[in-house]
């Protein structure tokens, strides 16, 4: 397994990566290019853009928000530039108490209307199970919800301009550069954000019916064209950094980070809108690809100069493999046994990362050497074929 010589990312990752002749990954190269951008010029480009969408009687823009640090930064920008924004939240039912507080606080600290959509708990429990069984991602519905429901509202209220924070596949893996000014598209939503699945793949799974999945149906092309719908990434116009976003949210608006540590990462400012995102959900990434949230957070901090690669590797070694304690809550929530979970989870292991030796799952490490990470409970198709 090849690992980036600058950060800690492996060649087999959730976002496609390439490596240069020095072994530096495309995500790090894009990060280096960001320091060369004239952000004052980008700020003026943003002003020129939003001036085309200001109105006297309608919403100027729509912001999909979770109440997290990046949501606060996006709303902060909209407020700074005097825009009348509509905030839209897809609520996945598993917020941390701090996350729920942050979400409710947005109404108090920002002069914006706010729609919070809460699907039925029954549907969400079924979607948790279906997402895990079908895609290996119990939070698939969260990705689908935030990338879909706000766009339905944008079409309904005829709001053509939607603000997104950053494009994860660019920030993590360098899929595009910030000079491409990549915008949100239905294609990127489907192929990357939703892992190549859509609402119709879940019809008749875990008893879900078409009528239960209305909020996950993306607007059709005719509706999008009629509104002139655009989704822009603020990271193309402002230097977006989770650490800085959290600092702005804390100091300006009283935003709360997680009040206790996570089992699988050292940062407490990310994913407070879902108690399982840094836990059992991220554990599935380790099961599938052999790395996790500590690697994600370390690569950001290494690229920003807040951490050395050696310090990042220490974080990966400490956290990435941990089976989190919140799995017990998720199992009770969905009515699944741990044995069933482990057997299903194993079927999603990637053959480029994992091998079986003496009944154990084994992989190469970023710090060198190979280690075993638990007994084999279930077999993926490639192992059955072998």
C-alpha cells in the first residue's frame, strides 16, 4: 500500500488520489496551491457573483446547514454581505446535545428564516439499516438528505443560488483545483456524495416504500433549468479551514464543540450533528478501506502546518482502528446484534487493502509493517471467489 509522503493518506481512499514523482498525493498538492490564491481577488469575484442574485422581495440565497462549524461559517458570510438567506436542515435524528444546541442557536444569532426537516424516526431507522446492509454506510441517508432536500426547497421557493461550504473530494483528494470553480451538480451528488446509489435503490428494502422516500428525490432537469439553480462552493472564494471555521463560530456566535472526546479521533469540532459520524459510521470506513477519521483530520492539520507527519501518524496509530463505544447505541437503535453487524461489515472489505491470514484481517500500516485487526466474521465476494 502506498501512503502519501507528506500527509497520511493511503492510495486506496474514499476519494480518488494520484501521487507525483515524490510520492505526494493530489490532495496535498491542491492544498499547496491554495496558498498561492489571491483571496482578496476571490472575495471581489464573490461580490460580483452575489450581486447578480440580490433581490428586493425574495430570498437571495439558500444555505443547507447542519448547525456545524462550516454551517456557521457559511451563514456568517451570508450575513457579512447583507444577504437574505433561507437556512435548510435535514435532521437525521442522531444529533449530539451540543449539535442540537448549535442548530437551534442559528435562529438566535443569524437574521435568517430556517426550515428544519425531520423525517419520521421509523423511516430513519429503516434507512440506517438499509444503508448499512446495502452500501456499508448507515449514514447514507444523511448524505442523500442534505444533498437533496435543500435543493427541493430551492426549486419550490425559486431560489437560484445555493451556498455549499467546500467540496470534500477536492479538499481531501484534489479531484479539482480551486481554479476550476467547480459547482454542485446532480452528477457529483449521485456518483460521489451518494456513492452511486439513489432513492430508488432503497425502495422495497427494509420495508421502505416510494412514498417513504419523497425527501430523497432530486429535482428533475426541467425544474432545475426553470429556476436556474446553481450550487456554489464558498471554498472557491474564501480560505475554508475547519479549524478556523470552528474558531469563528465559537468566538463570534458561542458555538459549542463536542464536550467529550470521541473514540476514533482527536478533534472535537467535527460532526457534532451526528453522534455516530465520528464513531460507528467512520469505523465502517476503516473496515472498508483501512483508515478513518483520525487520518482525515490529521491530513488537514498536516497540510495547514498545525501538525507534523510524525505527529499525524501517531494519531492514526492511536485512533483509526478503534471499535467505538457508540456502536452499542446504534445497535439498540436499529435492533441489530453485534455479531450480525460484524458479519455484514466484513463483506465490504476492499481486496486492495485487506488480506486474510490465519483467520485474521491483515493490512499494511502507514508507520510500516503489517498488522492483524481482528477475526474474520464474514467474507466479501472476492474472498469467497478465492
